[in-house]
């Protein structure tokens, strides 16, 4: 290990292509000791530094951190799988506490009419777990601050915010204990989602992109507000209700009674949730009133709302490309830094360095230190050996990192060899794709039989049904699945059979079906006329077998790759799942914050009706379509889980005017601000962002599907293209001068030129 002062010495001895002769002898950190046992230590330090740079490149991390020997050890420990797993689990744990701590969600129902008293943990139980989580975060921010250095820490807004959130959380935790957990408000609960955001670089980029889109979105919001105000005034002037009892008067009394009610009615109409209810009273009196509502909907819902979608998509156009461009630059920068370190080691071993490059054996030795799966390491080793014993140039070194983008598809194990010609022909037959087609056809027949009997038995009482025929068919299909499993194991061998995920799924499904079928026959005997298994508990064994049998439909997913158009759609969905983690994380943060706010604002405002029972639908005291008549009692904010479901129901905007009206009556008119804010954030902004991401991903995948073959090279290649490599042909490679300029301004490195 080098001394701590080595960080102040120049690490990289040469600029790109330079010989290093313009540097004073021994000025580089990797060349300061040429003889003695310290030379081995310096070499190991350089290898550790190169391994860190390679890991930074692979994970698209910034390389602006300390690089002395002690810091490198701490940096690798921090980013080890164990430490990162502990940090991720801690984030999950502190977010999950909201379900357990007061008010806890540990009840079978959220309905205020039937809900029992929830178990609330004693004071200090969840607080102790929370303190452990906060201590982990204190250690996390301490390590991050040390690794980036004080100068970088002072300019890093995320780290400063991290520290501030921890200070506020710890102070609020102390207040909670001093008040014996009886404080009316826990401020720290609102800050918990920050721990999730600060740990994800993609979420930070997404927030930055949303922030840049806010001015354009605000302009459309202003137009929407103006649109609502103008039509609200028109509506109140139109529906004055001069005569009692006519449609015009009903319109005024129900939807345009005053300015807040009129504004709310048209705001809900903007989402079409109360259409045509809001129009019906006036339209029933005079058909000309329909023009008012149609014009409002055309301008608001079909023009301004879609204009908002277009603006968000325009701002997010190239969002993935920009993200991949930044990731590519970080990868190239980390690779270049690793190249400079290893090339300095190569120059150290030469008395008169004439050629600049990296020894393949040095790179292979560093590769063993890198946290990478064995299949990728093996592929990289084969690529390096293909260059021979010559020094790797900077360009060749960078090209090696393209191999990390590819997902290695493991070759299936060799099939068993049978001496008998008959067994060989049987092996060929049962390993052929036509045998899979036969299995899919049988599975289709199984699904058709289940569907037919569901239709036939729909109008029959359970005690009048006869499952004799269906029971026999079920036995036949399960026996075929078992035979198919055995024949495939015979043809491919057990390792070869388990090498395909589709076979693993089929095998597990077959085993489960077989166990359920044997249990069914043991309990209810073999099917016979009038055979009807009794329901014991929630489901009978027979019903469980039928339910599991429906899962056989997933066998048909394997035909998607053979259909080009469907394959494009399916691959787009898979790519969305991979790239939606940041957007999903943002949604989790928003849900969490609004749920905690809802609990603080509306906890206990929904009270069970007298008698602790549901109100009769024909009760004249309950308006039709109201919160009480629809029995929405479970939609409340009495605990965290109930708040999440309530927010989901409002986000879908179907009947969300019922929530607006109910909470206005139970808590006050100011509650509309909360629900309208949630509608704007979730249904307007986030859903449009999601739509923009889908369009961007699908259009790029559709336009570039013809390039898949050229990017992949040989159709029999053992690699599968990742999302980053798919867009690599349209990304701009960073210039070498740009990389070296960035390295020259590294806060903890010095380049000798």
C-alpha cells in the first residue's frame, strides 16, 4: 500500500501518445519507486486504480474521486455487492416502516365500517429500526464526502441536501422520543423518499429533465386555467335558473351553484369523468346547451391536454439518447483513465520507452480484480488473446469495452450420445422444433377445453355441475405434459433441458399440476359421472389444479420471436421495463410524499355511518352517485396502505369527482387543492412522461430494427444486444482531446504533458 501522500503526486505519467519524457523522473505515482519491494507495491496500487477506473466505466460512474491507495480500497469496498445490497435494503426498510408505524396498515380491510383496531407498535420499536437506517445513511454520506473530497463536496448539491435531510431527520427523531411518540407531525417521514432519489443517478437525470420541462408545461397550464375560468363564468351566466324545477335550474343547483362548484365541475369534465352527467340536465331542457359542453371539451380535453402531451414529448425527445450519450462519455473517460494508468506501468518496465500501450497480460491481471461475472470475463480474455502479445493501443483498449455491453448467451450443454440408431432417431425427433409445436397445439386444446366448460357451466349452480368429462380431459393433458417432459429430458439430457428457461417453466408447471392431480384423485377418487369435488376452504384441490392449468397459456410467449412485428413490440416492452426504473422511482417518491401528506391532512375524517353498516341503496337521504351510496368507505387516509389505494383511484380519474365532493363535505373545501394537485402531478405530468418514453423507445426501436443484424454481426453470434448497444450507432463518440482535457482537470489526478 502506498503512503497517503501519494494522492498529491501525479498519477498519470503521459498525455495521449506522449512518451512521458517531459515529466521529471519519478514524478508519477506509478513510477516513483523503481527498485526494491516498494516497486511491487506501486504496481499493485496501479492495478487497483485501473480496476477502479474499469468498474467506473462499466457502471457509468463518475471518476472524480480520490485515487490514493487507501481511498481506492475504501471505494471498492463501498461499491462492493455486499455494501450496495445493505444500502438498498436500508432504503427499502425505512420506506417500508410507513406500513407498520402508527397509524399501521396491519388490518384485513381499510373499510371504516368493518375495520378492527389496528396494532400500533410501542414507542421506540420502529424508532429503533429507523435510527439504525439513519446511521447507515450517515455512514453513506460520510464515505461519499470523503471519497469526492471537500472541494467537490461543497459544490455537490445532492450531497449537501443529503446532509441536510439527515440533520433534520435526526432532530425530528429526537423530538419524537422526547414526546413519547405522541407528536402530531413527523416531518422526517416526508423526507424518506429522498434517500431513494439520491441513490439513483437515473432518477436524478429524470428530475433534471422534468425541471427543464416545467416552463413549457407551466405555459400550457396557464392556458388551461384561463380556459377553465372563461368557461366557468360563461356557465354561471348561462345556467341562472330563472324558473324553478326546469333543467336549467337543476344544472345550476347541482353543478353551477357557486364559483368553486362550477370550477370543480368543469375541471372534472376536463378529464371526461363526469361526462355526460354534467351536461344532461341542461341538455334535457334544450339541446342547444350541448354546444357549450362540446366546445369546452374540444378545446380543453382534445386540444390543450394533447398539446401538453406534445410539449412534454418534444422536451423528452432524445431523452434516452442524451442519457446514453452521457453514459458513453463516462465509459470512454473511465476506460481512458485505466489505459493511462496501465500504459504508465508498461513504460516503467522499459529502459527506453519507444512504444506506448498496455501489455495484454497486465490488462488480464487487472481484469481478475474487476467485479464482473465469469462469462463476461471469459469473453474479454478471448478477445484480448486474439490481439496476440503486442501492446494494446488506446483505440484497441476502448474497443474492448464494447464487449461489456453484450449479454453473453451461454452455449447449451452437449446432448447425450446414444449408440442405438433407434434411440438416435428418437432423440432427433423429440428435440426437433416440431415437437414443441405439437406441445403448443396440445396446450391450446387444453385452454379451449377449459374455456368451453367455463361457458357451459356459467349458468349452472355449483351443486348441479358435472366435472366428469373435464376431469378426464385434465388427467389426459397432465399425462401428456409429463410424457413431454420425460421425452425432452431423454433427448436433451437433464442439463440441456434445464438450460432453456421455457423448459424450466414447463417442467415446474408440470410437476405442480401432477402433484395437484394426484392429491385430487387421492381425495376425490377417479372422475366418474356426477363427479363434483367439494370445496374445502377457499379453493378445492380440483379448482387449484384448474387455476394452475390456465398458466399453460404462457407457453405461447415463446412464439413471439418468430413473428417480427410482435417481436419488435415485445422487445420494446422489455426495454421499457429496464428503462422505467427511474420513472417508476419518481412515481414511488410522489406516491409516498402525497400519501404521508394525506394521512396528516385527512386521517380520521371519514367516519363510519351510524350502526356500523352500509346504507341502503334506496335510502332517499343518500344522493345517487355519492361517496356513501357507492360505498367508497375503504377509500380513506387512515393508514399508509389505504392512502396509496385512494391516490391510485384518484389518479385513474374515474369517478374522482366523488372523492372531491366527499372530502369537501367531511374536511372542508380546501381539500380540493390536495386532490387537484395530485391529479396534476400524477395524471397530467407523470402519465404524459410515461407516454413520451413509450413513444421515444418504440420509434427508435422500430426505425432501427433493420440495423439489429448489422450490429449483431454473425446471426449465430453468442451475444445478445443490450439497449445501449442498440443505440450505439447513432451516438457521437467523444473526441480524444475532450477525454484528455477532462482527465487533465480531474480534482485528484495530474497529467504530465
